[in-house]
C-alpha cells in the first residue's frame, strides 16, 4: 500500500476511534442517569451507534483486505460503500483539525477508490464506457465549442482534445467534455455508462466519484502547469490504460 492510500484509511480509522469514544461517553451517561426515560433514550442511541460502528468497521476491514489482496469481497461491498460515503466528510473534517491539506486527503480517497474499482475486475463493452474530461483541457484560445459536440474540435493539435478524440475513435468508447458537475451529471444521464473514466482535479473527482456511486469510476488527476482550470493537461497513457482496463480487465499490481 502506498502512503497515499494509508492517509485516507488512517483517517477512517481515527473516525472510528472518535465514534467509539462517543459510545463510551453515552454508555457512562446511561449508567449514571437517574431518570429511567432518559436511560431508555440513551440505550436506543447506544444501540444505533453500535450498529453504525459494526457497518463501518466491516467496511474498513473490507477496504483494507480488498487493497491488500487486489480482489473484491462481494459480501462487504455494500458496507465499504456506506463507509466511504459516511466517513469521507468526517475524514476531511479530521484532516482540517490535524492540519492535513484537503487536497491530499481527496487524492488519497481517489487512490483508494481506484484500487477498489480495479479489484472488481469487471469487463465492459466499449459503448458502455464514458470518458468524462474537463473543459479546461481545451486550449483557452480555441474558438470551437466542444462541450455540446466534442467533434466541433478541428483536431489542430494545440491541445489534448484531439488526442482524446483519437482515443475515443480507436476504442469506440464515449467521450464528453464538461464544464462542471451539473453538465457531467447530464452526460451520465445521456450516455447511461456502466463504467466511467473521470479526469479532473482532486475536488471534482472526489465529489464526482461520490455522485455516481455505485458506478465504477476510475479517477485520473489532471495536470495543471498553468494553474487551476486553465490549459490543463492529462497523462494520456493513464487514460488509455484505464480504457484498456475496463475493456479487458487486465490484472494490475497492488501498487
Ligand atoms: S485540438 Fe481542437 S479543441 Fe484543441 S485547440 Fe485545436 S481545435 Fe481547439
């Protein structure tokens, strides 16, 4: 496991520790409270927390085992998903308190997500795959609008839009360029993909992965040599590798 993945898993474990402390505190109150009605309410809260703790603990165990073995555990898939959705905001909050950058935590979450998706080893037809790319990959001076029709691009080669279109044509997959989350969600509704390869910054990728849950999403971070949202780039080899992965489900190293 790389350090990156450990960061998010460590924060998830810390969140479980906090919930455990809360449970001990409520149990203490319950034992020492005089009024029976309040004790009953606290007992119900305790039982609820125990159920949540059980789901989260099995989810974290599932995540660690899946990453370690590079094989998914179908019986724990649901609790893994609940754990990721429930504890992601808690991990961000803990990170803020501990002075860990939100970008690093989101990056770690994306790494964990990618590993879990790869462990599923699912294979899809080309037309079931959608590559969702950010509009900022387009050269800022280009006059052609590619968000509604990617083929408006004249393939002049001044930005990577032309290469992504070639990749689309080579494999027969779907490709769209979105200006933000709303348009990205619209493309998902239009194409109804069964697998997504999303290219974006840490923040958009993390929220996109959660929005499209339970669809498998392989997230690829964009490169920002000129700052955010301006003439960004992407490692095309990583995009092609992700396409081939979904097409053939090629085994990958644990990384
Ligand atoms: S490759 Fe396409 S999108 Fe990029 S600058 Fe040229 S015409 Fe515009």
